[in-house]
C-alpha cells in the first residue's frame, strides 16, 4: 500500500504521542489516568512546563487560554502533593479570576487526581460560605479560589495557608484587570517562603513582571506563541452550531446525521475513549463508521484510512492528533462533537472540508457552559457561526418520507419496475391505487426506520446571543457583605442593597426540589449545581439556596424550570448514585 507524506507525518505524530507524557517524568498513576481518559500527546506548554514544575522550580509562563495550561500545572502538583501525613490545612492554592474558570480547574483536578482521592474545594463569589467552612474544617488538599473570596476566608481564619506546598496564579493578567492586585499581594504574603509558585498569564505587562519579581524565586520562564488565526476562515464552509446538554449530545449527533445523510464525514472528539464509544454508537444505528486515534497500530490506521478514502466508510471518528496531517479532499462534513478550546484548533478542524473548490459543512455541538468558546472563535476568526435549533422527531419523520418520495421518483424515471406491475394491478382492483401506494411507502418507511423509537431532544435557549464574546466576569464583592447559602463557594448580598447579580432574581417565584441524597452520600452543593447546569442545561446563576441534610437535600430553582429539571435529573446520577427528585412542599 502506498502512503502519502502527510499520512506518514500523521502516523509518526501518533506514534510519538503514545509515549509523550511518560517522557515528561510523570508517575505511573498519572500516566495510567491519562491513558484511561484517552489523552494522546502533551501540548507545547505541557511539554515545557511539566518537567521544571516536577523538579520543584518556580515558573513564569506566558500562554493563552486553550493551550492546555490547566493540565500543565495540575499534573505536577498532583504528583508532588505530599499526603503521607494528612493535615487539616490545604497543600495547594490555585487562584483564578472567575467562577467559571474555578469550576473548570476544579473539575480538571478531580479528573486527573481521581485515583489519588484528592480532596478539592472551589471557593468563589455568588455562593454560600457555610458548606465551605465545614469542608475546610474537615480538611482539603487543594483550594481553587477567586482572590476576593480566598481573602475573605483568610480574614475569617477559616483558610490557613501555613502548610502550602504550591501556589498557582492562573490568568494573572485577568485578575489584575479585575482589580485583584492588592488581594493577590495580601494572599501571597500569608504563604510560606518555601512554597513553589507558578504564574501563568496571556500577556506580560509590567504589573505582572512586578508580581513575579516579588513572589517568584529564580523562575523558569516559558512563552508559548499562539498560532495566527486567519480572518474570514474557510469561506466555502457553512458553519453551524447546536446548543445541547451533555447527556443529549450522542442523540443530537445521530439526529443531525439522520437529517443530513452526509456522504463523507469527519467527527472530532477530544479523547480516545470518546472515539471508541461514539464509533460503536453510530455503527449500532446503521452507519458505516471507523475510529482513528493514537492507541491504534500502523496496520489498523492504514486499513481505516483506506476504507474512508474509498468511500466504504462514511464516518471517520478521530482525535485531533490522529487526524493531523491527513489530506482527504472529499470530506463533505466536519462534526465537532466537542468544541475545541482554542480558535486555532477549530480552524484546523473545519479546514478538512470545503476543499478543491467544493462547499463544505462544519457542525459543532455546544454544551451551555461552552457557549463562550464559540464566541471567542467568532471574534478571533471574524467569521459567523449560525446557531440552529435541533430538528424535532416530526422534522426527522418528514425528512425520511421526503427521501422515500425522491427515491420513488428516481425509480419511476428509470422505468425498471415491470416485475412489480402485476401485484400492483391486482391490489388496485381491490383497493384505491393511492392507498396501495401509501401502504407501500409505509413499508419502505418502516424498513428504513428499523423499529427505532426516537425521543425529543430538549431545546435550550441561547442566552448568549446578547452577551459579550467572553465569559462574564463577576464584580468584586465589597467588604461587609452578609453571607448566604449557595453551592460550592461563598458570597451573599449586602444589607440594605439590591441582590448580588450572581444570585436569582428575588422577584422570581422559586420552587423547592427534594433529593433523597445528602451528607451521608458525600453530596456537596457543587454536585447539585453541576448536575442542574450541565445535565438540564440551566444557567447556574438562577439556582437558589441549597440545604444539605444527612439523608436528603433541598434545592431552590425558578418555578417555571422545575418540571424540566425534575424530568432530566430523574434519569441522571449524583456521585454515581441514582437519586429520586420531586417537588418539595412545606
């Protein structure tokens, strides 16, 4: 078999990726976790930052969002975390500018540190303080916090920093832009001189350099240059996105494929595990799909690519690493099952279609909390991505009937159905010819449908149409605010002032949901916020107070959203456990 240079480049890249993380000095446990998660190769900032951080050096890194810097500092801190003598005070403090980033970083630490059973707590504005006070008293290994809320805990003496091993300042320039400079200095002055410090910033203004001089000791300096993004990319590619809750993404992808019936589609996923699971699902629905990722040997990759090029395979499900260097001119559709975290990756992906003067389609499935990623892509590429509504079951049924009608027209034009005339004539003597034709279409429809039951996919309102193209930044909380209860962090409302913008509108009617799980199942407020926001596709800002008892929990949500949340969460799991949720009445 003859391979192009680009095929060889891709194969070489995959082969190098299989041992990429192990070459950085990470331990067996973390490498095993990365393998299970399906990560293939380290990004440039991970290659540069992980070795010096593992060696205990301070680090000053210049890198933008979407370059993989969260893993660059999370993996070393997990490996260096000394948990031999369990202590009540945290060992790691990660400071971030916004609640959105705090949640993302917290999830990353939990994901990578799952085998180590690391205790982590997110602390940010707009949520309640009491659960955090309890968690801090119980003992936490890693704190992810916004500066204002971290300083609040320090002043309350609920957060002790004397045993810190490592401090990370993530997106330091954003924290300074939001007015946190004094808070950062105040926090860092409370930390041990022996700590290790890592500072990451997209830009390096003089104020950042000043903080680095005062608080970092002989740091290793790295800079990851961003690849240029062309404006008005892929003019022949129509770009569309659908807002979909995480649990409905598989069904949404299948619905879009059923509606479009593309001839040659490249589906992008983030990890190997997603590639394998998605390929299996698509094949079970009658598609001819193959997976391509770094866990495959050369012979397997050759077979998959030959099948896709020949048209025997209509769907190629791949990771970015596996698809690198591949040059396939006939791809009609690119599907982003996961939205890439950087505009550069997005441009590279959709550039696989619309080649050789042909038109192309690029489709992205966007979780509500990822909406800002799409806005960043639009802003930096100066291209418009159309937000569309997922087809309904009725739309799909109409499309199937339309295709059957078109197929019948083609057969009629070919005039090659003589052997069926006898039975049709016989039936037409007994029944109306129109009824005979309709019955035949019903049979054809049933054979294409294969008896599969289609369910409606909940529609999510695109609230970001009128919002800025970057994540909303919470305002700094003024001192003296009273503390109220909401999930996963601390904040509340000032006495005599209007409600904090991060909390639900007090004029809205709230309903209380009752869950049959509480402290006995190690349920935390953040678990409810994550489940409602991600599974039900609801903005976390509208979630009201949360009360967690030993064997049950109460969560307030807007009354008009309660039925939909109950329906979705009755099929979901919290902490791996099936929970019952119902409307609670006093």
